[in-house]
C-alpha cells in the first residue's frame, strides 16, 4: 500500500519533484465544482431514466459526488488523501441527509400553518365553532399546554435537580447505583404508560376526575429522568478543585454545593430543564387519557377537562376537513415556535450565566 | 494567631491502601516548614490530613493525632468545617471560582459563611489583596472575573482568598509548580512576609525553593511502589541541605536517587 502511494507521488509530477514532503494536491475549487457537476449529473440521469422522485435524483448525485471525489483524489493525490477525502465527503453527505428532513419539516409547517395563524387564532377557543367551517382558534389549547407543562416543570425540576445533586455529591454505594438504574429505566418509559399509571392511580384508585393537573403529573414522570440525567452530567463537569477550594475555606458542604457548584453549572442545568420541557410539550398520549380535551377555555388546571396543543392537533386532524387541517397546521406551528422560543431562552440563560474569563 | 502543630503516629489510607504510615513531627509557629520527597511519597496526603481535607476524597481515612496547640483535630466532636476555617489551604493549580469577580473571590470565605457588612468586606478584601501583593495590580478591576487574571495572579488571588478568613495555619500544596519563575519569585517573597503572621507548611518538588523559603525541612520517602510513605527526617533547613543525618536524604538532595 505504502509502496503504491510513493510511486504515485513520484509519477504524479509534483512541482518540487525532489522533495518528499510536497505532494500533488487537488485545487481548492475542485470539491465545490464536483458538487455542482454531480448535482447536474444526478438531475440528468434522473430525467433520462424518468424517475419522478427528486429524492432519487439527490441520492444519485450524492453517490456520484462520493465516488467522484474518491476517484479524482486517488488519481491525483494518492491513496491516503483519497481515503481522507472519501471520509470527508461521506460526513458532508450524511450531514445534508440529516438536515433535509428537518428543513423540509419546518418549511412545510410554516407554509401550511401561516394560512390561519393570526391574532384571532391565538386569542379564541373552539367553543361554539362549527368544526367544518373556518374560524375558531387554539387559545384554550395554548393555555392548557402552558399550565400543564408549567405544573409538570414545577414538580419535576426540583425533584430531578435534588436527585442529581444526591447522585453526584452524596451518593455512594448501592442506593446511588439503584437510583441511577431506575432513572435509566424511567428514561425509556413510553408516554402512554406514564399516562396509564396516573390514570389508574389518581383517577381510578383515588377517585379524582380528569384535569390538567393529572396530565401534568404524567408529564412530570416523563420529565424527571431527563432532568436528572442532564443535571448529573453538568454537575460532573464542575471541577473538583472548586469544591475543594470552597471546603478548604471552611465552607460547609451544603453551602459549597449551593453557592459554588450550582452557580458554576447553572447554564447547563437550565438548558437541560428546557430540553425536558420541550420533550414533554409535544406529548399527546397522557393528555388524551388524563385531560380529556375540551373545546372551550378552562383556566383552572385542577378541575375539569382542558385541551393542549398536541391534543388539539390530533383532534383537528381527526375531523378531516379543510378548515380543521388548516387549524391543525397552525397549532403545529405554534407548538414548534413554543419549543424553539424555550430553546432560545435556555441558550440565552446558558450564555449569560456561563463562567466568564474576562479576556 | 499562629499555632503549633504536633503530629503523632499519623497513618492515612485511601480505602485499603495505606498511603502514609506512622508520621510524627512538630511544626513550629511563625515559621515555614517545607516537605520534600519523591512523587507518591505522601507529602500532599500528609498535608491534607492537617486540615481534614484528606477525608473529602472517597475512601480517605486517618488514624493518629494532630494537635493544633492543645486541641486534637481528629478528636471526637471536632467539626471538620471549623478545622478548615483555622487551617487554610492553597492548591497546586490556581482555582479561583469562575462565577465570581476578583472581589467576590477574596470575600468568598466570609460571604459563604454568613452575612457581612459591605464596608467590612471591603476592608477585608483590600487587606487580603495587599497581604497577597496583588492589590496594586487589581484594585481598578475588582469587579472583573477572577479567571481573567494570569496564572501567577490567580495563585496570589487564591492566597488572598485563603488569608481573608484569618486562619492560624496556611497549607500550600506545590503552590508554584504551575507558575513561571517570576510569579514563583513573587509568591516566595509573599511566603516570607506571611510567616510573620501564620504558620506555613509548603509542599514542593523544587529543592532550591525549599532551601530559599523554609526554616525547617522534612524529607519523605517510600520504600517502594505500593508501600506507604514515611517521614525520614525533619530538621533545620540548613542542616538538611548541608549535613543531613540520614544517607537517603543526602542522596535525594544531591540527585543521586529518585
């Protein structure tokens, strides 16, 4: 292999023929030109073969790009560089493959959702609206999502945070291992199971009725492991030296955790909590079971049926007419925007609270 | 203020591993005592037993007595937190709190232990920074993050933080090993000034440094890998470096060993 490379370099006509350190390189414009060429070739082959699906064109172009880069690099630069370029182009193609569905999902949602998304949609419920006609809105669903997710966060964030503090700062031996194990198991609980658990426990055994609060408890079960896991990772990142520095000043352990460890990690912890919120904001299964769904506005999460955005989307889709499809898309857009805003807020807090170097 | 430390029969473990065995020595008040010896001989471990930081390490445990004047640090009912307020510590790598400003870093020991008046904090911070020879360099940017200082300045900031709580003893675990010669000189000068007020114990790998700053020097060694470290001898620094009573010390100092 190495022999082949050396011969190739010698016959490849490197500019400084005598130097063993210089090799022929492809010019910098080659990869972008290759992208254009293979895209054009993909489209050409696709049309010629009568493939209707543009996705197939793209895959042909991607394959051509990878093979083309490898072949060109092998001919000009030699085997090792060709492998390097092969890996690089594979990474790029996979990146594009990953981004395409995301972008197309957002594009589709924005495109279809904006038709009925306006102040009226955000400010009105479905009370008394004939579902087959345009009109109505998602106000009740937005209120429901905000309240249910808010209550779930109030339950899950402190419990998750304290569990993580226990695991990282205090937990030793069997109990800590057991807790870690159960947190791992909880991460995998399907949302419908969390919903069924609260249904049997809260509604059937204890006899409470459907309410936003019941849904929030199921969401809290889903949030907790995510919060524990992310907080745990963040606390582990806090250097031990800082804990020792604080302890050596004669600061008690609990104050060290509260005033030194948590402030150092607060950015990451906030991000983790926000991601957990984003994860449960889209849950519909526990809502169907526990909150029941309502067409009107119910501001009280502790009594009676409420709606929520994912439930509303499902409900409108089921109705199966043009007007309700539009409302479902608009609600989907609201939900995505809600999650996106939460993420931006989390990033903002993380950046604002990040340890500063002042340089 | 400064107190005498009297250690007798001290053995420290990490889990089942015996790190140091049966160490007895006296550290004189208002003086600098240097610990030297090869890596892994337990100098740092021993230093950490002097303010009960050893037991912070999981599995860390100590047998024996450490008398601070007439109080046993390992006596029953002794709170490690109050021990650490009396015996301060400076670590090998500068470790200012990254979320705090220079001012808050120095004030941390007081602020984290209860509420203090702002004026009181200001005077303590100024006094401590002057004590650490850092005041002139940072007085115009007390509200800037402590992590923005150079390595040598950060280490002096950590010393200021340690002396702000007015301990009786100051332990230093290789405080200059991450610093350049000029910062090292600044800290060595500082040690010379601080010994007027504190009992200072310093671990160092640099024998010239031990010779320069310390009044007494203790040499630690270990019989082999996995064996516990032991105190070989402790004496006036001058004697240790000119005419030690144990052959191993002379071999180590003259570079014929380890």
